[in-house]
């Protein structure tokens, strides 16, 4: 039986929530630094000439302990004390974001998803066993990539509650293999910790010391994941992106100022949603740690400096 998130809660409840603001790692998953920088520069230049319209959607932030989060029971085949919630998007459509909460010493039996899963572990420690691959430990702050259609079993180990952020590409579902065999995948699942990430240069107008690492995907195509590194005290001038940004701050304190909205300060392991084409600036606040920001992109990776007049116009959507 295919379990859809719509079985668990009403769509209206999800939309209200949205407005409140793994395994062998291989070098083939990293993008060459020079190619990455050239791709982003070219994409940014093309986007600047296109001047796409601002969407008008609001940006928002959300902490995993926010009292307004409405946790609901997980899919029927999962442990009784498992909880989940959709924090952004329509779970029956593309590009929704979800949190999954598992208690220590619990296991989600073998299952698969119609969608790719792009994940950050926000608390606890997990072991994930994908079919055909060795089990891998996923530590707090690590990135994990799970291909669509690949069966796996998930264990929350005895080191505290496991909270997993998942960026979906397709509708949110989970299918136990006892109900429907997994179709499998030509891709492999993998996990990356921060020290394993290869950083390249950022766009020219970003501050000195900035680094950008592609965790998976092609930055010139849809659905790439990136890690942005900023040194304490550095500021990114006002700019915009063609793509929405679905973000988790892994370290530091990060102040973001979206045009037309009050500035917000993100703490470690908080979520933020930045709509496409909405100008904003950002600062890594003064502290000991670099700011490390995970970003799940939906469209090609770019960043357009508005200081030269490249301001996205508001038009029909």
C-alpha cells in the first residue's frame, strides 16, 4: 500500500503550518571547483538579463522546537511514537519540506519513496541500511542523499531523539516493501559530513573567504544541493536567486534581511525558506564559528547582484 501524507492530515492544516514562519561518499559526488565557479557566473549573468518576476511569496524561518509546529503520527507501518510534519509546500505536489522525528532505539522497517530525499540530520544519530550498500552512520549536521525507489531501513540509535530534515522533489510518500516491492535505482545513496565537502569560490560580489560546495547534482540543472560558508562578520550584499532556497543553518548565527520583511536571525539547525527572485542581503554575525548554510535548490544555482540595476520586476505569475 502506498502511504501518502494526505492520509495523515488535511492539506489546509499543512498550509497554515507552512506560513508560520546514506552510503559511501565518493569524489564523483563533488563538482570540480573551477567548473563550479564558471557555471555559477554564467548562470548569474543569464539570469540578470532575464529579469524574471518576483513571486511575492514570503520568506520565513522555523526552529525545530517551535511550539507552533503541529507534529502528526507517521505512516501506519512506522513506529507508534514516530512523528512528522510538513513545514513548507504542498505534500501532494513538488518541492515540499518535512521533518521526521524518531525516538531512540526505534527502527523504520524497509520502505522506499517515489521522491528523492535530500536530508540533514538535525539531532541524534542514525544508521541507514540501503539495499545493496553497506550501512552507514549519519551524524548530527551531516548531509544524506537517498535516491527515489531505493529500499532502505532506518534506525535511530541510543543517542537522543532523531530529527531529520527532508527536502522532497516529488509528493511526500512512503511505501513499505511488504506492500509493494521497491523499483530500485541506478543511483547510490551517500552521506557527506562538512569536513568532506570540497569548497569552491563564490560569485564575485560575495565577501572574501566565502566558499560554496556542491553536495549533489549539477548546479547548472535543477535540484542541486549546496553548502555556503561565510566567515564571521562577513556580509553578502543585496541579491536574488532564480530558484527558491530551502535552507538549514548548520553552524554560526546568520542574519537575513528579505526586502519588505523584518530581518531575522537564524541559529544553528534552524530552517529558512527563501522564495525565488526576492532580493535579500545576509550577514554572518561575529562569533567564533563560520556560518555554514545548507541550501536545497529547485532550479539552477545562481546569484544576481542588484547593485548594477539587476532588480527583478514584479509581474504576472
